[in-house]
C-alpha cells in the first residue's frame, strides 16, 4: 500500500515538473542520475589518502589497534532514537488506517480492522507523549554545555511537533471516517428502506404485539360491534403513531446531543490548534543569518569603542610628550642660564 | 526533477543534509538528528534558500558557524558545508582533535584539491578518527541563487572580485588570475548543477574573454575525462526537453557603465538602489516616535525578507513604483474584507447564544469556525506580508520625495533616449533641493556617457558646478579617462528607444484614493526598451547579425578540437541563455532581461534567460568604486 502511495506521489511530482506521464521507474533512475551528476563522492579517495599517509608514517599498526571504540551513547540519544523509530512506525500505521478509512465502498468496509487500528494508534500516541515528556525530564536533569542543551531542546521540540502533526492527521482521518459512515448510512437509508427505522418500528411493535393480538382477537370475537371495533383500532393506531412520533423525537434529540458533543470536541481541537499556532509562529520566518547581523553590529560597536579609546590614548600621549618637552626645555634653560 | 537553477540548488542542499542519499518522504523514515556547520560562504548560499524551519524539518537541530566557539556534542553526526580553504581545513583538524562530534560528513562547496584532502587525512590520523569521517563530497554549489532566474557569486567577500579589483591601476597578473579562477570555478559549479554544457560567446579583448577561455578549458577537460565526467549522461537528460543546449553569454562591465549608475523606477531595483537589498533581505531604518523622556526620535532598524514564495513580491517586483503602491492598496482592501468576515462570524456566534434555533445553527457555525481557524495562519501570513510591503513602499516613497528620484529617473531616461530635456542639467546640479551629491554625480556621468558630446570647456564648467554642490568629482576623472580609452563613439546610439511618458491627469486622479499620497511624485510609466546587455543577448540568441556582436568569440566545449576561428557552427536560434556579467551587475539589467524574455515568449518564441553576475553592486557602491579608481590614478 505504502509503495503504491509513494509511486503515485512521485508520479505527481514528475508531472508537476513538466515531464509528462512517466512511470516511477524512470523517475527514480533520474533522481539517481542527478545525484551522480551535481556532486562528487571523494570518500574513497580520502580513505586511500589516509591509508597511504598512515603507512608512510609507519605507525599504522599502532593506530589500527587503537581504533576509536564506538563511544557509549548517552541515555538521551538512545531514548530519542527509540521515540523516533516508534514515531515512524506509528506513521506507517496511520497511513494504513488512512487507506482503510478513505474507502467509500459499502461492501468492502472493514470496521473491525479500523477499530483496532484506531485503538492501537491512540495508545501509541499517548505512549509517545509520555515518552517525550520523559525525554524532556532526562534532558533537563543533566546540566550540560550550552550547545548540547539547545541541541536536546530542539530534538524534543521537533519530536513534539511531529507528534502534534501526527495527532492532527489522525484526527482528520477519524473525521473522514465519520463523514464516510454518515454517507454510507444515508445511502443505505435511500436504497434499503431505512434499516434502522424498520428495526425500530419492529421493536416498538413487539411492545404492542400483545395489544394488537388482543384487539384482533376482539374483532374476531364479536361481529356486532364492528363499528366500535374499527374505532378502537383506529384509536389504537393513532396511539401507536404517537408513540412512534415520540420515539422519532427522542432519536432526534439524541442525534442533536451527539452533534453538540462533537461540536464541543471540535472546539477543543480548535483551541489546541490555536495554542500550537501561536507557538509555531516564532520559528517560521527565521533565517540562519538573522542573529549574525546582531553579532556584526556588536562587533562594529566594539570596534568603534576601541577606536575611541585608542584616540584618547594617543591624544594623551601627545599631551605627555608636550609637557615633558616643555619641562626639559625649562630644565635646560635653568641649567644653562642659572648655573 | 527540478527545472530552475534555484530549485536544483535546493535539491542538492537537501540531499546533502540527508547524508548524500536522495531524499525520500521525510515523514515515513526515522528522523536523524544532525548538526550543520558552515562557513560564511556556506551561510550565504543556504540563507536565501532554506529557512530555519525547513532545516529543522530536515533534522538539523543546530546550525553553527565553523569559526565560532562550538561545544562538543558527542553523539550527533555533523555535516560540514565549507569552502576548501586552508583556514577552514585547519579548523576542521582542530574539531577532529577535540572530538566534537560522533561522525563527520565533509561537504566542500567547490572541489577540494588532492593536497588539501591529504592535509585533512593527516589531521584525522593524528587525532585518530579516520573511521569517524564517513563521507567526503565535492558539492559544486559555489554560487548564490537569489531568484529562479538570477544568481550571483559572492556576497560577503565580494570586494575581491568587484569592478574595482578588475580595473584598478596597479593590479598584478596574479591577482587577475586569482579573480578569474574564482569566477570560472563558480561558473563551472553552475553548469555542473545544471548538468548541461553551454555554448559560450563573449566579446574580444577583455576580462570576459579570459573567463570564457578558462571556462572552456575546464569544461573540456572534464568532458574528456571519461571516468569522472559530470556530463556523460547529458544527452539523455537534455533529450527529454529538447536537443537545445543553452547559450552562455559572458559580458564585461565595461560594455555599459551607465546602467549601473542609473536611477530606476521598478520595485525590486529601487529597493536595491535605495535600501541596499542584500541576499533577498532589505534593511529599513524607520523613525519611530518613542516616549523616551528626552522625547527624541529613535531610529529603529527593521529587516524584511523578500522571499520568492511571497506572491505579491513575485508579481510586483518588476512593476514601476506607482503600480506597486496601487497593488498594495488593493491587497490591503481584500485583506480587510476577509478580516471583516471573520469579525462578522464572531458577532454572529455571540448573538446566537440564547436563540431557540441555536442548536441547529450551532453545528453549521462550528463548521465555519473550524474552517476559519484553519485559514487563520494563512490570513496572518498575508497580513505580515502586506505590512511588510506597506512599510517598504512608504519608506521608498519618503526617499523618492526627499531625493526627487522621479525627476532624476525621467531626466536620465531622456538622456539615454536622446530626447530633449525639460530642465537643463546645470539647473538640476545647482538646485540644492534636488537629491544628494551622489545623485548629481550619477546624473552627470550618464549625461557624459550617453548625452550629446560635450567639449572640454563645458565639462570643466560642470565640474566647477558639481564641486560647488559638494560632490566628489574623482569618479568623473576616471570616467573621462575610460571614455577616451575605449573611444565608445557608438555608445549613445545603444540606448535608442528609451524614454518615459508621464501618464496624464486621469490616472493621477485614480491614485488620489490611495493611502500613499503620491502627490508631488510623477506617475511615470516605463516604455519598453532594451539595455545594451539585452540587445547583445537578443542578437546572439536569434543569430542576428549586429555590428558589435559579429566579432564575438565562439566556444563549444563539446567539440574535440578547439578552434579559434570563432565562427558559430550552430545556426539555429537558442531558447535558453545564461547571461553573466563579469565585474558586477544590478537588478535593472536583470529586470530588463526578464522583460525581454517575457515579451519574446508572448510573441510565440519561448525564451528563458537567466541573469548572473560576479557580484550585485548598487549604484552607490559602484560610484564608490569609480571614485577609488579616479583618485588612485
């Protein structure tokens, strides 16, 4: 399923870029081609150069022995990796669910599977949320250097935002599913005499079966009072209709309640979305050189300050020299003329 | 597959950030955190192309400069995107030594030489982390693409390849050689990224010819080297579009100095001229009334990004300024109506609370509310863009009014078009209200270059007047010398067909409703005319015979034997051209070429013209260079 999806994606991509109707095969090969073309892999050259240098230096064996052992990864990275993997898995599940939920056919519906997947994904999301909170704890508990701190912070934030987009997707899928279910129901109602209603009326008639039989028995028993009986029957039917109407009304009420409920949930969703939006606004516009401008400005300011200082120092120096010159002059005059 | 140069560069960058594996769908794969380390060249290349958010989406948690203080982050891979300079390589060696990261992916902006590669290798051996270096790549991305059809070579270090560096009196051969190598290296990167081999045309006897020769040699060597050629599959790839190869027109700045000093009237070029647009970002100093006890006006600096995904910018950057002002107004109105709708909805929700029909209406309204909320970010974004353009346009208008740029523009267009002036040059120079001293010098240089020939006595007279108006006339001495040297007798005729017309009262009345009080600023509409560079490109693309183009040299790197005959073999017109200015370019020329390509395409001959220049120089900067040249000699 995923493969097929991807293929359609790539197809649309290639179409967007002006290449008419291509199979995914050529698209993939083209991408590879492109890779080969605009950059050059010189890893092998580097390694051979390194080997050459090593053997030339003669301490190759020693270096080989002290081959840098894979450093123990920190707890944080491990957890982050695990969460990332779980996220990817959940995404795959979600994609599957999307495929299932988007099916519009009446007969190829798999409610059980969908239910199960929905449940699993729900569990996954909750679990992931907990895990991310835990990760945050871990990141906070180790006071680290500045860069490590910001690195772990952005890892957490990006995981969170991924989770948020995923839950949003999940919500959308569920909405699609409900919409589809509604559609299916109306269609079924159209073509098959509103199954829910029929069961309902059957059910209601079961309640009154007794009375019905009774009245029928009554009509069979006494032929004389046909008139009365008819009236009675009429009245009874009216009563039944009334009950039916009442039931309809109750059903309507229930539907409305459900609607309101869903509306409230929707509103809750809107508010979370709003909160999310406010947070996201910050990052969208930044470019990587934005803070360097400040740095340049600071450096320039510092430079001008230093210049100022330099000037004041040089002017002081001149003053000193002048004073000394005058002093020496006087001294010489003193020595020559007075002594 | 990406079509434009910019898209291709973005694709290449994304591939690099994905550890040099072609990018797949990001959401389905496991995220990989990494640190991006770049030098200032890398920063200039990346910053107009990818925002921080896009980098985050690619898994980049930190982006750091190579030469800044960096703390070790022991368990993350690091991607380096740097120039292969000695300085950078030494710094990478230090990073190895202090064991900053888990693994190293080294990407070099242009090809790294064998010797430097060995230096890195020995540094890695010394600090014992050869196995930690997992990839070494040459990226060939040594250029900055600003628009889909525009690129420049340098931003921060651009003085080294400017017009001044090429034309200064005491320039050494080695310096020129160095500049040429830099330019050729970047151009080579451009065509590697494009994956096509161009046919090169250039004029004789100047810097452009040197660049052309070197580039031809470099491309030739690469094609011959069958083992590692970038262009082997060229035919297959190009065949999907057409059998056409692009034309590369290399031009020298000396072809046309007047355009560099010209006052302009289109939005993008005005922003560049007045506010010094840098890497698609413009700085504007706003005077904000602040409530400080001193009561002074604090100058506040604001920065705006003008990104290609900004639709308004995309549509209006080539329009004359009054049209932009109108468009901003229209945009503002449509935004206001949208905002009004949202407000109305809010009011409706408030009233409906107690109503009987509330319940049935509720579901309807929440659906509307949901859609509104989901459209809110879009609306906010739009508001931000409108604010941005309003501010820029207001600031531009202030400048135009203060310096009377409209008058300058009109006069200069008339000079270029050889029509009669309303106001004599002398009057404008002596008028103290009219523009800065620099504006006056620019005007006079254009008059000298394109106007009716002047006698020495006349020029001296003007010089006295200019000095009286506080102008630095050293640039003029260079221009006079340059003019005598090149003997450009044909120069004035090159601008034929220029000129503007003032739109009459009617449209002025239309403008009165606009928020930008355009009064006192003439509503000028540019008549289409081609600048010299555009005329050359037109002649070369269509294989027209034009007097100045006839002796252009012709290089075809694909031919086995290089012939110096310079006779074009290809007789069919070209559909795609890359125009490259050696010694600086500006947005006026770019806009002119874009308009030319658009006109041609509308006329049924599809044309694609990409403009490139060694550096983007605003008129002020260019005048400074001329002044330096004049005062040195």
